[in-house]
C-alpha cells in the first residue's frame, strides 16, 4: 500500500495541491485537519469527499475517519483513475454533531509512470446510472450513426447509456429484424414490406440513409440476436419496441430473449396493450412499458398488469408521476433532446428517459485522448473574457488572487461573460464543463456550448445542471459534438453568462473544461 500524509489548514484560503503516486496497488491519502495550529477533533463528526474526473467517475472510492488516529481522514484513490498529471478539485465536507458543516477544498494531481495515457486504462463497460433516471439511447446513439444499426448500438455502449431502444419486425420466415418502419423505402435500397421478405433476402439489402452514413458503408439490417449480443457485450439494457407481431410469434420472441439471457434484463415496450398483456401472462419477470397517454386511468391499467407507462415528455407532471409511483408504476418518457427539459423531468422523478443526443454524467469508454482547459490564474480568465467585458476593464470585472475568483458586475450589456474557443473536434467528441458560481444577488447563470461557422453562431445548449454547496453552486454538464470543426473558420466555444437580461453580480471559480476525443 502507498500512503501519503497531508495537513489541510481550515483557515487557509489558498487551495493546497497534493501530488499522489499511482504506481502502487493501493493509494491512500491521509488528511489531518488543522485549525489555529491545533489538530481538529473529529469525534462525532461525519466526513465525505467529493471530486470527479472528466468521465464523471469519483477521484476517491472511499472516505473514512481513521480508527487509529484522531483527527485523520483516510481517502482511498479509485482503481479506475484516468486523469493523470492534471490537478482535480476535491472537497471535504465535515459535518459536526450539531449539524454545522465546513468545507475544505484542495487539488489532487496523480502522477503515473506505468500508465501514461488514458487509452492505457482497461475500459469498464458497465454504464454509470445517475440518481433515479436512466437514459435510453433512441434507436441507438442515432445522432452520430444511422439509427437502428449495430454501430449506433455500439456507440450507445461506448457513451455509457443505461439502455438502447430498437424497433423489431417479423420477416416472412418468422425471424426478427430491426428497422423503425415496416417498409424498406428510405432507410434501405429495397422496396416493399419487411414481412414480404425472408431474412436471407433482407440481408442482401444495404442501409443507405442516416446520420454519418458516409462513415458506415455496406451496413445491413441487424437481426434481433445481433442487437442483443451488442447489448450484452457493452453492458446496456435492451429496450425492444414490439410493433406488428402475430400472437403466435410472441412465445417465440420470449424464447429467443431467454436464450440470450435473463428475461428481467430486457425491457419490452409497445403501443399495443393487448400484446403487452399477452407477454405478461407468459412471462412474469420481464419489464414491460406501455406507450400510452399519462393519465389516471392508464396508470391504473399499468398497476394491474405490473407495467411501467411511457409517454411523451409534454404530458409529464409532478402530480401524475407521484400518483404512478404510489401505485408502483414507473414512468418513462420520450424523446427528450433539451438539457433544461431533462433536468426538469429528472426533478419530477421520471424513471426512464429516451434521447437522441443528451448525456448526463456518463462514463465514456475507449477515449482516444483528451485536452484540459484549467482556470487557476488571472491570465486564463482574462484571455477568455468576452470582448465587451474585456473593454470595460475593472468597471466590469475584478480578479481576486485570494481564492482565484472572477467577480463580474454586469449592467445588462455584456451577454456572454466568458467565451472559451476550443480546439478542433470531430463528430462524437464530448465536451465536459464544470465550475462553481456564487450569485451575489440571487443571479442565475447559463452555461453551455455554441457552434460557430464563418461568424454565424448556432446555439447547442445553454443550460446545465446546478447543485448547491453552501452558498456556492456547482455546475457540470456534458455536450456531444455534432459537427467536425477545424478550429479556424468553424469551431465550438464554451460560453458562460447571466441567464436573464438585466443587472447581475456574481463570482466564478474553478472552471474546468475537458475534451474527450472519441
């Protein structure tokens, strides 16, 4: 075991930087807290540590009081560390018996001789499931690969989705293939209905349409078995929409799923209540979701047959979600592609959410490298100030060396406060943004990603999640690049500014932007 000792002074406003060695089997940081030159007594205190990597996995896997040394906290570094040689902000929360809380901030930089790049890390394909809401990739990650294809489902696994949805149809010879429509026109070079062809005949066709189709020549219609194998290899949950299917085929579908794996690992969805009821009679363990309007009557039907309900997101209300949960009915919704709407639905307690584009604290597998933008000094903030704010000088902003804070005074004339132009990106690369802000007058901050092409700005997303840490708020979000950019005439930029027009006064600290090259 490799252990390092460090003392953190509660009265010190500067953030201490700690360097750790990752060449040993187990790495433990022992922290002793000091105040007024005395060791802080942690008896009857509760401690926890917060700190995340660019893939939103924790820096430390455990945080415990030392049983042998009063005033010492033992932090165990995660075995799955990826952000080597980059300072990461961490926070220690000390909650005393009376409920009083104190925060200590410090940076951790992990050095490694044996693991020089992130690509050396063995991927962990099991997706990270944040809070209660599970994100489902709509027809696979169909925003950067043709929908309902093997590449789209593999990408759903690489990008850490909980599940991936598909649409199945039955062939003339009783096999199941994946395509959204029952006819072949549009997506393939064939014509007519799927049910008029045998599987062998369908496998002679080629998929000719879909996002980034030029990257995927000679794609074929996947079979249900091929889709299930991809889900198993990437650790994602199959979500199968049953459309037109003969009653006699339902037993064969269930049998095929059971040959693949446990029935309870699969979700079946359908607009047909009759089909779902038949499946429930044959299989108790399988998770079923009825695609229906979210109302009291349909919630009762779902409770009777032990199904979840899946509805359009515009139908979701806090009251109806609460009623469903009281009756043991989970709520799924579709298709959500706005970050702000995702946060609203998560707050309501939605259990499943289907999306084409959104990411939320997901674990990315197989990254080909990355780049970090760390804001620890005045020059880094000044270089990224928007032109109107930069011209205003100290009348518009002040940088505080103590605490490394940027304070902004906006009379409603600036719009963006920070504009960080990013390095070239390719389709599918991921931008992660995080920072702390303090609204001096209850100000709300917007932050997000913009696509700029020959001077024209296209908004990608301007609202990311915020969580409270005392008086400060922590914002973090992930964004998917939908265009390849050179960094010259076309580029992406991270923007931060007040959410609403009018006067505002706020502080920003610990801004960190990370690019994952996928």
